[in-house]
């Protein structure tokens, strides 16, 4: 493992700066979609369930190590999806080169997604039946 977490929760490495960008881009293309690639950062989107969460990964080099900073935010009130996407990005980058690691592109179990769809359909059905009972629908 060439990346490790520092005290601030950011990823650090001691590889050369020229090797960092290809590794991070490859990891992010396996997890989501990369839209912008620059010399010192990349940005794009990662899915968390039905939500596309934007991310930005930047790296800064000092004399002996390189620090990766991961930023992601979602529109929910607690930034739950954004925090989960940051955790998944760190997990994917830390497991780069591990042949036994499988990338989870959705971020949620399939049953949780199926449950959300079921509850949404049930909600629509209840709303339509209430509107029909009060005579709002023709």
C-alpha cells in the first residue's frame, strides 16, 4: 500500500509527484467519472445510490511526502452522501494495486436502492388514492 492516512484524515504517499496523478485518475475512473484533469487536481462525479456527488482531489508536495486532499459535498442537510463518497475514494485509492479488491460503484446495497424505489412508488400510490377519495382527480 503506497497511500496512508495522516493525522488529519488526508491521504499521504512518498512516491514521486509524477506517479500520483495516473494512480488517482485510474482509481477515480473505476469509481466514477473524471471531468477535469489538471497538474495538481482532478474533479468529477461519483454515484452514491441515486445521487451524483461531485468530488475534487488535489495533491500538494513538500520535501518528503505528497498529501492528497479529498473534497466532496452533497445537497443533503448532513452531507451524508458527500462523507460516504470521501470514504469510498480513500478506500479505492488505498487499495490501488490490490487484485482482491472490488470497487463498489453504487455505494449502497442493491436492496437499499430497491427499498427506496418501492417506498417512492408506495408514496405516489397513497397520494393518488387520497386525491381520488377527496374528488381532486377526474
